[in-house]
């Protein structure tokens, strides 16, 4: 009888441990970033579950829905010859942007990174080696972010980054939690399209049309600099968005807005 009680106790302990370690537990559930795209100027929406997760960890994917401000962000893993043209456009139009870079980009395109910084753009942390952040340990997460920051400091003198974005938009709550603990606020996006094919033969009209049809107040736009159509389409998009009354803000502006709104509550 005692042996049966001991076996039952052992069984329940194993179940409890399994539940804690289970990948289906809340903090281990893996999310792949996705959202209902904006139409007719209505804000994009990620659904109640993701909204709740982001709010819990002060992560952001869009700005105020009643202010016509846009936030440009780019993910750069490698250089394909078009970033210089995009930087020329941003400089001409006086538009700030955030470039989420990898360690490879830092080292292979250092001159472009220095130009981004010198022209007032923000450098974001896209991890050093571009791993699936939801599949690595807390220690490895921190190593990815801090290894990137160390390389950034050595190459450019910038002390560290404050905004992070998980590779391929894959994450879990632990990624956001650990990021917060070490001073990295996660920034997602509310406008995106298939634009990462370096060999794409699409014209600038493709980029322009994709951006204009999803445009909404508070949009955080994700693009990549590897495709020629982005370099060609961005100038007309910026000009026409301005004609519609939109302005372009930096992520620092957006985070400050969130801080002020939080104080009001």
C-alpha cells in the first residue's frame, strides 16, 4: 500500500515537472509574427492574445491610431547594393529610420552602418547570428544581443542598442521577458510584404503599391534593403504619404509617446 502511494506521489511529481517544462506552457509558446493587414487606413491588428502578450512586456507594433505618423524600419542581414540609395532618399526627404542589423551586416558593411549613425538613424538589434530566439536558452539570448552590441561598439563607438527584433518574427514570452531584463525593448511591425528576394525583378511600383494600400496612422513599416524595387519605390511612397498628411517619426519618438500615455493611465 505504501509502495502504491509512493508511486502515485512520484507520478504526480513527474507530471508537474513535465507541465512546467512543457513547450505548451504560456512562457514557452512560440509565436510567429503575423497580423490582419490594414485596409482603407484602418490599423493593422494582431488579435487579442498577441495584444495581451505585447502589452505585458511593453513591446510595440504600431503607434497611435489617431495620429498620421509613420515609423520606417529596415531589417539588414546582408548587403546587396541598394542600401546606399535608400539612405540617399532618407537624407533627401529628411526621414528618420531604424535599421535592425545582424552581426554579419555590422562587419561586412561597416561603412554603411557608420553612415546610418552619422545621419541620425537608430541601430536596432536583430541578434548577432540570426538564430530562432524561441529555441535557445536565456543565456544564449543575452549572448546574441550583447555580442552584437560589443561588435557595434568596437566598430562604431555606439555603446549599445535598446530596440530588438527577433529574426523572422519568431519569439516566445521568455524572449520578451529576458529582453526587458537586459534593456532591450522588442519592436514588431504593422506593415510588411514579400520584399526580401534579392533577385526580384519587380519594379518600384510593387513596393509603392504594397505600402500605400496598407498605410495607416501609427504604422511601423518593415522593409528589407536587399531588393532593387524597394530602393526604387520608397521615394515616391514617402512623397505621396507626405501629401496625404503623414509625417515620419523615429522609434525614440514612439517610445516616448508610449511612456507619456502610460503616465496618464
